[in-house]
């Protein structure tokens, strides 16, 4: 299967504890999450996120950063999407600073996007994934949970869109300093 982005593969055995852990994670869809509106796969990432009702801040910032067109395009893309609650934990001064620096805002938002359609089944086999911002995000499995960059938890997976996939996360990811 050709891949258009750089990913570090995690060595995964189908037998033993590692295989059992990954099977459990996949069976649970990472971790249980509250149900949201069930978007249809004929909607793009932006429309799917809008219909979910929990990504208003992300969509507002994507519009301000000029990324709505790219997220509505043909893709495929995978978005690790922070909820509105996740954005509430970001200091207001940080959000204000990003709001006044379009390049920095674009970099932060693109740090949540990976080229390609990376399903939960693929995510659990990776140690990292290169984002459209450039730097990679770290991926770690702990018990039945998947974490990005150590502490950001994936709370819902495989929300299908016509141009990719959305995985819901509980924190906003900040890219490393240049």
C-alpha cells in the first residue's frame, strides 16, 4: 500500500500481550466516548465536524486561518480534532496571540492534520505520524487508550468523512518550537 506521508511503524506482534492490548484497543474503538450526531460519509471533514456540534472553536479558527477550503477538499486527510471543551483549557492569552498571528494559527491547526486516511486500526500500529505542519506527533498506547504526545487522549475514533477521517482528542496539540 503506497503511503504519501512519513510514518514510523511500531513493531506489533499478533500474539502475546502486545497483540492482546492492540486487539482490545481496536475492539473498544480506543475508549468509550459520548455519542454525537452520526455524520454521513458523504459530508467532508468540515461539514462532518460542524454536524457533530462539538467543534465550533476548531472550525472558527480554521476559517480564520484560511484552512476551511483545504479541509473541505478532496483529501484524504486525517484530523485529530480537539473539542470545544479542549479549547477551553487553552489560556485565553494563547488563543488571543494565535488569533493575531495567522501563520502561527495555521501551524497549530495543521499540527492536528495528517495526510492520508489513517484509521484507528492504523494509528495503533504507529509510534508517530508526520503532520501537515511538519513536526510529527508521538503515538503511545496505554491500556485501552491511545495518547498523542504523551498526554492528549484520543476519545473517539473513525468518524468518517468523504475526504478522510476525524479522531476526537481531549486537548489542543501545540507543535514544538521551530
